[in-house]
C-alpha cells in the first residue's frame, strides 16, 4: 500500500491554482469596443474623432473614456490596415 503524502499533494494543488489564477494581460482580453469594430473603423475613416466616437458609443449604451476609444483605435487601425 502506498503512503498518502498530503503535504506534497497540497503543495502541487496550490502551485497549479496560482498558474490558473494568473490574470490575462490587457492585450489578451476582449474589449467591449470589439463588438463595434466595423462601425468604429468606418466612422474613424469618415473623420470622426475620439470624442465623437465616445458619444456614439454612449448612444449604444457603452460607457467608455475617450482615451480608451483612442487607444483602441490606435491598436485596431494597424491591425485592419496591414
């Protein structure tokens, strides 16, 4: 009969928990703005600025800071242009 080593099993489980709990980085998370990718990029191409896009999103029920809109645009312009 093999011996049950609770300490080593507990240490292994705790180690696995830390790995599973590791938060995703911002780049790995999905943005609320991703739902409106097509529309936001079209409005941006039509000349809307971040404040105008923020107001348009507010009409859709999405509360977001202008800086977030600008950061999202900067990241997604590159991905969709290239």
